[in-house]
């Protein structure tokens, strides 16, 4: 393939891929996120390779644009809302259509997640198509391994991981462990990446004052039961029962359970200590970080978690974080995040109170937080770097070698990367 222009089909998720592309093409950031969007990093790499790209996304707004050597298309998600046999049939039909698209496009490589129907997609390997699996979330709930039919369905993915995928791009050690468990350790090259942030986005956020009151606890994310926001409401109730009105909660985000949460806040009479701010853009998030003392990320074991960007955002904003091992980010932040057992409301409450009432401990944790966040500013461990490593090798007609990132962070001039055979 060396010397010819790479042709790439990318299967994207439900995000607005066309909007993201237009922002990238215009050289501006999306104001709803603080990290460097993965889509922007993908476009950067494809542009540098001068690759011909067809990105097929699942955004519900059906639309297609062509711009230079990029085709960006929204098709919706045909399996959305379906269950059981209807879901699997929709996934099979979706995969069958994409197989035809890949062949007609003459794609050299497909970049995709764990769906649709990887067993069907894997058949393209016989036609010389190479696969890159980009995994941004764990394959199953970390503390609830699949059983029964779900476990059997998961086995259908094994051929793709074992011999279909040229490389498996993993956002965390949790993802990598699950791939190894699924495949018995036999799969394509592992290429790790971490979320990347820009330092200037967090510049100028004032340092929190440990002894100031009220002590503000911030939550940022979707308002859903599985994200643990209702557990924070239970913490607020406990604080009121103990006669404390000097700890308040700022809930930043929207979601399917937002109106239910508002009703619960009103019913419990907590409107003076629990504030619901709804969806917030980047400017509003900066304001809330500036006012906060601590950020709590209480994701429950019912959620299939990604890396969880909020953990890193809080650290870069200089805020201590309280969370649980449900969030893969914690493994990269040993000692910098206050870790509590998953789903343990009492433990979250105790951790909040301890930081609120112990200024010396708060200052020590806050200093570690700032230091720990620095590793996520390094482009050398970014998704872009992982794609350059992987797609660059494919463009040259080479095999992809593993490129893994150590969880342990040491302050050196170079990121802790290891290469297979190095």
C-alpha cells in the first residue's frame, strides 16, 4: 500500500459528526467540550495522510456532505430502541449494508468500535480490508461481567479481536483487561491512548479556598440514575439531617432523569442546598469550577463507563475529585483522587465531609490534583498519536506494533510508552 493514498471508512457513534467536521474545517473548537474532541484528532491524522475518508455516523439527523477528500454521513441508528431478536436483526442488516459500502468505496482500512455485528464485518478481512478497533468504553460493566445470553453474544466478537483487527486502540487499562479476558490474550496489537486537553482552557481558574463557606460540591455529567447523581441527593439529605447547611451541591448537566431529580429536590425541601444548573457550555463550566471546592464523580456499577473526562477536567481546574474505581481514569491517578467503594452513599458523604472540615488535608489533596492532571496535556499519549502510529504503519504496508502507556505517572520529559519488541 506504500505510495498510494489510504482509503478509510470510519464508523462513528451518535454524535454530530458533520457539526464536528465543520468546526474542524473552520479551525474552531466545539464550545460544549473542554477536551480535544476525538473526531478532531481523527480528521487531523487523515488530513496529514491525505487519506480518502468516508465517515458514517449514527446521528439522528439524516444528512451527507462531501468536502475535498472527506465524505461525512449521518444515517441514524437502525437498532435504537429495539431489543432481543429485533435488535440483532437490525445490527446484522446495518453491518451488511456497511460491508457493501466498504467494498464499493475500495477501503483499505475500517476504523470502528465494537459494533455493528463484528462477526459480519470481519468477513471483509478476506477481501484484504484491515481493521482498527477504537474502544472508548469498557465492553461490559466493570463490576458485572456478562452472563448467559449476553456472554454468548460477546463470544461472537472474538474472531474480530483475534484475527480481524490489525490493532485495538484502548482508552484505559480496564478496556484492555476486558479484551484480554474475552480473547484469552490473543488479539491484534494494543495501542493505548489517553484523553487530551489544552492547558489554556483551564488557565485563570482561581485556586479554591479550603476554609471558605459554603463548601461547594460539583457534579458534571448526564442526569441519569446510573451516573450516581441521585446518590448525591442522598448525601445532601444526610447533611441536612446533621444540621449542616454549609455544604451545597451544584449539579451541572441535563438528561433523561433531570425533571425527576428536580421533583425530588423540591419534595425533599433541598432547593437551598442543591442547585440544578442544566446543560452548561465551556464558559459556564469554567465558572462552576471556579466556585467549587470539590468535584464528585459518583458513577454507579450499572453504567458502562468510558474514561470519564470530568475526572481530568476537575484536576486540571485544580479541584480535588472524589470517585470510585468504576471510572477507569482512577487507575492513572493513584493518590490524586479520593477513591471510595462503588455505590456507597455513606462513603461519598464521609469523603466530602472530611475534605470540607480538614483544611490541611484539603490543601494536600488539591496540590496532588494539579500535578496529576498534567499528563493529559501531552499530545504524545493522545488519540491522535495512537492513530498516527496505527494508520501510518498501515499506509506504509507495515504491521502495527503494540504501543502501551504506563498507568504510573512519573514527572519526566517523555511519556511512559513501551513498544512491542523494543
